[in-house]
C-alpha cells in the first residue's frame, strides 16, 4: 500500500530506514528485555532473524 503513494526512491529510503529501525529495536530493546543485561555482554538475534 505504501508503495503506491511513494516514488521508487522514496520507497527505497523508507524501507532502509525501517530495516535499520527494526535492527536497532532487536539489538537494544529486545535483548535488554530478554537478558536484562545493562552492559549488553550477551547479544543474540531473537525476533527478526529467522533461519529456515
């Protein structure tokens, strides 16, 4: 739906920003909530990293 309202360049920038935001949320918020490690000594990819 959003692809119909934006040009190809705008859509590319939007998707890159959204991807970077999701990686940030995964590494910072989800890892902190899962391990409660303020030093972030344990980092794992739990939510958006799926192996098939």
